[in-house]
C-alpha cells in the first residue's frame, strides 16, 4: 500500500514539474499584445478580457482574430473601410452601437459580433467556429451555401494564431466556460468540409 502511495506521489510531483516548466515561458496577454502595440497593450488586453468574460467567449480566440485583423492597432483602416482593432465596418459598428474610434468600444463591438456570429451558427456542431470566422470575415449573408472557399485562408490563419497564443499566453481572471474554443473545434474537420463542398 505504501509503495503504491509513493508511486502516486512521484507521479503527481512529476506532473506538477512538467506543468510548471511548460508555463515558465508563458507571457501575459498584455505582454503578448505589447509585441505589436506596446503603448496601448494594457488597455487592449484588459478590454479583450473584460468583454470576453461578459460575452462568454474565449479571449485567446478573440486575440487571434484581432491580431489578424489589425495587429492590435486601433488606427487600422482596411481598403474596404473597416475600422480599428476589430476591423468593424461602419454599418456594423452602427448596428452594434460601437464607437470604432474608441479602443474599448471597438473591441467590445468586435467581441459581441463574434459571439453573435457564433450563436447564429450554433447548429453547425464542430464547424461552429469556422462558420463564425467566415461570417466575421465575409459577412453572414455570404454563407447561404456553406463556407466560401475564399475564407479558408482566413480561418486557417486564425487557427494558427490561436495555437501560437494558446502555447505562449496565460490569461488571468477568465471564467472557465470562456475557454471552450479548442484546437479540436476550430479546424479539425475543415478538410472534410472542403471535400464535401467539392462533390
């Protein structure tokens, strides 16, 4: 009995040391964002975490989307006219009652819009995040016949960014239910979706 207990204790200590080592190189969300925008990193990180918690969505997912959209710069303007960190089109910002020129309002609008797109496609099972991302990128009205192929690169890039962020960033003060966005959900079946659409 004592030998079994010692083995369990050794196993637990080994797991703890692995977990401690694997997180020793982790950075905060603010530190990660400061790589791209050191002047406003704290403000952006706090806004992402706060809005993600309020809207029950994974802040690492939000971070991946906003990194791709704007590199965390609120002065970013796309060729199509999308504005700010979340790259909200003026009509979308008006619909969301978000001020695209205010960092917190732009981020909150983007998070709420991502949540709305996720909820819109909640019947898509494991594809829900793919549909949400395609809708965010191309507009929900363009998904009547499935995910447009021209959004695949966008979806794949968000997936790659999410994996990088998930490996390197620790987000404090996040509700457990916000971390439902996992590698298995995002793109595990994108290849099958492509094959199904090509038939």
